[in-house]
C-alpha cells in the first residue's frame, strides 16, 4: 500500500511544464529595411560632417598663413627703408653733406657772390 500511495503522489506531485507561447515565424522574404545600407549611408554622412567641420578652420589657416607672409614681406621692406633713413640722419651731421644739400636748394656760402644767368645757355 505504501508503494501505491507513493506512486499516486508522484504523479500528482510532478507538474508538467506550461505550454509555451508560439513564437512568430521568422520572415522568409527580404526585409524592407536594408540595415547594412542604412549603416553605410549613416557613416558616410558622419564622415562628411567631420570633414566639413575641419574645412572652415583649414581655410582660415591658409588665409592667416598668406597674410603673415605678406606682412613679413612688408616688414622687411619697411626695415630696409628705416635703415636708409637712419643713414641719412647720421650723414646729415657731416658738413660736406649739409653744404651739398644747400647748394642743391640754390643757397650760397658766406663770402661767395651769387651769379644769376638768364636766357638760353646753348644749343
């Protein structure tokens, strides 16, 4: 009897697993959205966005480089002119230079007699 009672209990004690819900069948046809293509397009768009973000600073860099080159050329030109003017200032203290500049302006030295010649001198 004990075995019979135990046998009866085991039947009722063990439960059967619940029936699983049926999963939907996988699509057999081609998917409407081609995700590999969408991914490639998205990556291309991102690549162009990154390139565009570098484009404007690159143009500014080229403009700045050209401007700097032009400014350096102008600086060297002005430095040469400055050296020339400094040489003229230093030489202006020389009495021979002062005398030559005075004669170019039509001046005469003390004790000299100015002579003015009118009319045509030749030719």
